[in-house]
C-alpha cells in the first residue's frame, strides 16, 4: 500500500500543508530546521499511532489546541486527530488506538539510530523488541506484562515486608516465565538477522564479516529455569540493591565486525552501513510477516556514506515507497525517477 497524499494541520511546524508523494522515492529537500523531520514524524504517527521522539501533546503546533493528519492511500483514507486526546479514523471506522492489524508497517532510520551499536544497551533491547512487536502480535502484551511484574517485584524489594520470600515467590515464577518467552523470541530474531546482515553488509560495504551475539549472564538453553534460580537465591542481595539486576531487561545484543566488537573497530561510515543493513533487513522481515511492503523513512541517510555505498543503498530502497530527507539538492541524481519536495524555514 502507498500513501498518495498527505495533509498536515497544526502539526509541529506545519500550519496547513499538503504533500503529494511518489509511490516510489520522494526526496524531501531543505535546510536544517525547515520541517523535514517533522514530515517523516507525521507519517510515523499516522502509520504506527505514535511518535518516536515526543509525547502526543507536543505534536500540536504552538498556541493551537488541536492537530490533524489526513492521508490518502491507494486503499482508503486514514486520519489522526489530536484534540488533545488521540483518535484514528480508517475508512469509516473510528478507534482510539491502533492494533497491529490496523497499523501500517514502517521502518525509520534517523541519525540517533547510529547510537544503536555503541550507545546504551537499552537501545539494542528496544530495537529487538520493537521489531518483534511489529511481526508477532502477542509480543507487545508479553513485554507489558513483564514490565508490570518487574515493577511489582521492585516495589516489594524496597518495602522489604515480613515474609518477603513467600510473597516474592509467585512474582519470581511469573517473571521467569515471561522472561524466558522474551529471551527465546529475541534469540529467534537474532537467528533470522545474522545471515542476512552478513550478506547485506558485504553487498553495501564490499567487505567485512558480521556476527550477532545475545549477551546474558544466564544460560540461553535453560534461561527460564536459571532466571528463577537467580531470583530465588539472591533475594537479600536484591533487597540491598533495591532492584532486579538480571533478566531480559538487562541483556544485550552485540554486533561483531571481523570477530571484534564494533565499538572497538568500526568507523562512523561502517557503523552507519551496519545500521542501514539492519534497517533494510527490518523491511524484509516486516514484509514477510505482514504480507505488504512497508514504508521506508530515511532521515539524513546520505551523510558520511561514500558514493559507492550510496549507490548500493539506492538499489535496495527503490523497492519500497521511500521518503528521504536531505540538505543536498543534488541527491536526486542517485535515482532515475523520484519526486522532490522542498521545505522552507
């Protein structure tokens, strides 16, 4: 499915603006702070139901009380209203939230994603979890339940009531069950990602051997049992800490380049290429799971990529409806057919 037209009213920096998008590549050109990223953000809100960088209230333009996004697709119309509570209209049906079936598959690359490989482990956990959520309908609920049980265990640890061990037992059992489910699905995701990212990185960069590792102090072949044992045997230490220091909320994804962690050996160009490879594979996994081509949103993607890697990237993005933001008015030279949108300050 493709977006044909997009209208933004009181959304971020846009008072009332209409855009006609290409079913292929649309290049959004303009100086910094001219609204390019806001345009991509509006599409993400329309497709997934929320922003990746702000709360709903912050999406409404300054000094306004409402915001609206209207999208015409080749299937039906989609509307998002912020008044300031959020509502959606798809075709003739109204709803207050988007289920996975009602959402549109979309993949975003933006500059902060470069932190994925060398930033906080929480970024890599979120990458895995958000991708699984878009492909496995029940995973989001499992993740929410795990967070609730983890928070309840933390509350009990801080209160340290009499009979703490007995009270914690039921939460420890449930936490280990949910934690085991999360770890197994992350491991399955890594098994799908690793051979693909290796082949794709070689295609984009021309060299380099990539490997992915799931890092956890718990044995991966008996994760659930090992987690329960940890939870049960370390209660007093956890009381002193005031939190639970093991489980999938503390695990990590490691990316290796030629057998060494990317944090030690990868240049900024190699980091960018690796992240782009992961994003392209995300496209392929979503397309396979959802049965439709995802939208691809690329914010400032060409920075720090040499000409060869730009050309390699182009061969992949032209398979999808893609929006690319750039300050380079000559970026269209990489595409035989594209629509250009100019933004102004």
